[in-house]
């Protein structure tokens, strides 16, 4: 059953996950207005429910986006944003008429 509240799009960019004072660098796998999925960084051992700040290289200023880990497996981590976020500008042509963003 699909539980996502917003359409998800394949998207690759660099991401830093700030957990307390520790930064973990990774690459995004996909994105939506409500969250994203990244490749699991080396040494990541956190479980669900961990609050982090995401810094995503979306081609504009990289502001801290508060998020929570909602799932993880050996290869990936899924995050839900604290508040909906704008999609990267290059995805706008995909989302027009799709009620996303």
C-alpha cells in the first residue's frame, strides 16, 4: 500500500545530514515535497525517529531542513521533513498539472 502523501521523483544531489555536531555526507536518491531518500552514509547507525537537519545541494542556498528518520535499511535512509519543502526548480516541468510541489 502506498503511504506517501506527495509524489516522489528520482533526483540526485549531494546531501549533508547533521546529527547533533556530526555531519554525514551522502547522495540523494529521490525527493518529494514531504521528504527524501538518501544513500546510507558510512557509519550511520541511527534508527527511526531521529531528528536531523538536512543540507541539500539543490542549486540554490542550502538552508537547514529539519527532518526525522522514518525508515532505513542497509542501503538507504528515508526522511520526512518537519514542514513541506519546495521541489528543485528543474522538477517544476514534471510537476505542473500533477498537483505536486
